[in-house]
């Protein structure tokens, strides 16, 4: 089984960034992950045509001190501190949510979705807590929809970071500028 082409780009970028954070060069990475140097070069270059096999992803995760699930699902910002032996920011987010949740629907959602709640950054947790006011967004939209929006935005920003590190940066910039102008005209 292989990762989809879109998932491969995101995952290869994440692996390359984590390898860079560790201070490893291509040779170090190949030796530590027990992978072929050619495979490592393609991952580190972000070769869009290469599909990462599950065994390759597993070896990369092990070399980085992560589980395959963490490598695949955690956002880069949450993994970077771990490359230096620091805890992820999720402990702070969970603490904020636990202490600040007073809306019954939010408390219930947190109890049922501890895994998704642990994926939230402290900033996202603070944003979610701010939506609790009586008659506010969490009551109108529902907690699930609000969290889905936060998760989708995080994924979109992650993809934009990947694109910004490629030769597609100029196109991304033009597209964002065009949308930004359109939104600003509509808001006036």
C-alpha cells in the first residue's frame, strides 16, 4: 500500500523538515533510517513523483522517534519541539480546554473526542473557548462544525506551507492576492 500523491508531498515535506530540525544530512538520515541514499534524497528533495511505501514511512518515523500515526497525522508545528526532546504543545491546549470549557456541548465533545482535542494547538483551543459565549458560534454552528473548520484551516495552511516551499510559490501568491482582493471588495 502507498500514500496518495497529494499525501506523499505533504508527508515528504514533513519528513524533510523534521530531518533538517534534527540537523541530519542526507547521509545521516539514510544511515539512521536504514534507507537507500537515493530514497532519502528523493524524500528530502520533495520529489512529487515518488510514492512513499508504508515500510519507508515506518522507517522514517522510527528514525525520528515517532509512531507512524504521529508522523502521518500530527501537524509539523507539534512535531518540531519533539525533535529537541521537548513535549508537544498539546498538553497546554488540553489544560486550557479542560479549565475553560463551560458550554455543555463543548464539555461533552471534549469527553468523546479526546484524541481530536489533543490535536489542537493552544491558539486553536483559545479560539474554540472564545466561541462559547451565550448565543455564540458554538451554540449556533455546533461544536463539531466549529472544530471541523479549525482542522480544515490547519490542513489548508499546512498545504500552503508546502506549496510556498516549491516553485509554485508565485502562483500561490497570485491566487491568494486575488482572493484577498475579492474578499476585501465584498466586505466594503
